[in-house]
């Protein structure tokens, strides 16, 4: 990372940023160019192992790409704010972000319900009842994070 002064190395601090985000962008291999897709996600942390869960339809481009190569990069960001320095006549943006790499696997049918509850917790503080009949037509994926970095910009330097 070029700007070490913005790097976040504390694991718990990175997890707190993830909890504030509402979209995770996955980058998948698609020939000569990456394929990037924004997704809702759920977060699970066990013994400092970060796992993300995603849901989608039963078919589509991202599923085809994952079946060919299950490696992915991810990025998420939050707390965007405009920073104006009138004295220097400059402006920039404040943010917090997390990016990294991992491998994707498909969640078996018998684990979907518990995993979808993890996904719902990212967006609802309490348990949220959802229609379990939809699980039959829903693919659930698990991204096991292999590495990640955090970054923050919240003032002008």
C-alpha cells in the first residue's frame, strides 16, 4: 500500500468497517478483463477467519465464471464524505474501505437457512423472518477470505 498512513492493520477495526458496508463488489476472472459485480453480503467471523456469504439466482454469468475459477477479489467501502480545504483551495473524499482475496464455494442445501440468517443480520439488527420457499430457487455462496487490507481517509494531509 502506497499510503501507509491510511492503512488499517488492526483486524477488529477492519471488521468494524465491513459491518458498516452494505455492498461487496466481487471481481471474477472473465477472459482478458475482470467481471465485477456488486452484491449484498453477510459476514461471519470465527477465530479471525472472515467469511462472506452471498445469494443469487440459480443461473447467470457470475455463477458460470465461479465454476470455471473460484478465486475472487473483493472490495467494499463506506463513510464517504466530501473534504474541502478552502485555504489550500483543494478538495478530496473521505472514506473507509476493505479489499482482499478469497475463494468461493457453494453452500449445500441443508446449510442455506442458517447462512441466509447471517446474510440478513448484515442489514437487520434482529432476526428477520423470510420466506423459506425461496431457498429452492436461490444459490448461496461462501467466500473464504485469504487476505484483506483496510484503508481510511478522513482528513486532509
